């Protein structure tokens, strides 16, 4: 089975996580800068890791409403879907993933000041793990 790539979009960085080939676990990768080279670097990851599905987080408010971040993530989703037609590109609700990631990093013994460098990809791991858990349940 091919791997799944999770992308947690932010305004400065995008958190990255990749599943194992059996699609049962998600692992963090270094976050990618949200700049003009993002799509090129995503293409390299898709090729190098034999990615079949790319899951892009869709940050809704806790009440399920569209926010400025949602609109930004939607625009990135459309751009990625148009660029990478050889893979399935889907959106997935990422509410509370950052909160869960912060908690996990704290429980792992990392100090708050050390979270910043790892938080984006940790949130991508939470989102992607939720996605692959849903695949297993179905």
C-alpha cells in the first residue's frame, strides 16, 4: 500500500507527517516553509515517499464555522489538487490538532519554548493519525 502525506497548513510553515506503508501510523517530518518553493518540495516528497494520498488540514472554528485560516487552507488545497493530479488530494477537519500536539509535546518532556520548531509537524501527525484511524475503522 502507498503512503499518505498529511499537511497542516499555516501562514509561515506547513507541518508535514507521513504514514507508514500499511497506513496505520503517522510520523513527523520537518515542517516546510510556506513560500514559493512549497509545491516543488511537496512534489519531491510525493515522489520520494511513493505518496498515493495527500491530506490537507481544514481548520474550522470550534463551532464548525469557516475562518480566515479555513479560506487560506481551501486555497492551498485547490492549488495542490490542480498541481498534483497523480495523487488523491483530500481535506480533513483538523480542529484541536494543535492543542493535542502541544499536550503531547509537553507530556514528552519538551519545554514550551522548544515546541515551536516541532509543533506544526506534531499537529500534522495528530491530523494524519486521525485520518488513517478512520481508514482502518471503515
